[in-house]
């Protein structure tokens, strides 16, 4: 039951955040579709995802030769920078947007939206940003473990909560900061790309202090498993890649 032990921290975080969402008077959103994407990804974890692994050869920096705290910090910063850069490409490259638009199609973003990704995204990340990160610095088991635990913050960022860090919003992602990224308002397009650390948005452009609680999603969205499996064929018309969250008329 190693897979369950690996999934347990995520389940605990989801449960806590879901309860906080309910206490705020907000439901689980498009929960059935989001759970179906989780099912697809879980099946993929036992099948197709096992066929492709990140780079495991030569690295520019030998993580094992550095103090553990330095290796952990460097690996996390490199990984998060890669996530930010790849995320920007997802909003600019048509084929990547055709896949990524599934994530933006949720009409009521919530903690479960974290799972709402097209199944091939993980494969592409494995051979691109995850492999590039491993090429830059070879991760130790401690570094990988710390990054996985930090990645749980993505559930917080997607939660349907009014948490806003105000003038400190450049330090770490928040539900208010990331909700602007999912906003269906044209003035919010192409902003707040951060996975964990918004200071990369400050450096690369696109940083905006969150305000209010904008609506999310667009009209075209998946209706079931078949739509989720073939989403790029459906979602490519959901919005143009240069206007990522634009609603369909």
C-alpha cells in the first residue's frame, strides 16, 4: 500500500481545505469532473507514467556533494522556476494551451481544481522541466521529499478561500493571488503564473497584487471521461492561447 501512503498527505490537505471551503459557504465546485481527472491520473501512475522517467544521468551540480540545506533550496528554486516558465509556455503555445485549458475550464475553482489537468501534461513535464532540473542539479532523496511536501501548497493556492497575503503576496502563492490567474476577466489575462513563489513573476513579468474575487472558468468545459481523455480536440476552441481565460461566446 505504498501508493496510499504517498497519497495520504494530499488527502489530509484536501480534507482540511474542503472543510474550510464549506465553512465559508462554498461548495466543492465542479467536483465530479475534478475527481474523474484524479482517477485518470491515478491509473496513469500505474501504467503510462511508469514508462517515462526524468533525466537520471550527468548533472551540472552534484546535489550529494553540497550541504543538505543548500541542495534542498537549490532544487526547489530550480523546479519552481521551471514550473513558472513552462506555465507561461502553456498560455502561449497553441497545442500546450489546448491541453492546459482543461485546468482553466473549472467554473468554480476549488481545492479539487488542483487535479484538473490533462493526462499528458505530466508526460511532457517529465521530459522537459523535470529533466532539465535534474540536469542542472542532481536531487537527493531529501530534496525530492521536501519538494513533494512543498508542492502540497498547490492545493492551498487553488482553494476557494479569500486568503490574501496583501503586500507579501510576492513571497508565496495564495488563493487570492492564483484566483486572479484563473479569472475570466480580460484585464487579468497572462498574470500571476507562480506555482509556489510569486517573486519569479516579479522578475519575469506578470506579477499583480490580487484584488476582489473574480469569476473563473469559461463556457466550454468537459462533460465526462471521454471529454477529459480527448480534451485538446475539444478545448482548443475554448480560448485563444494569447487570451488564456477568455470565455466562449
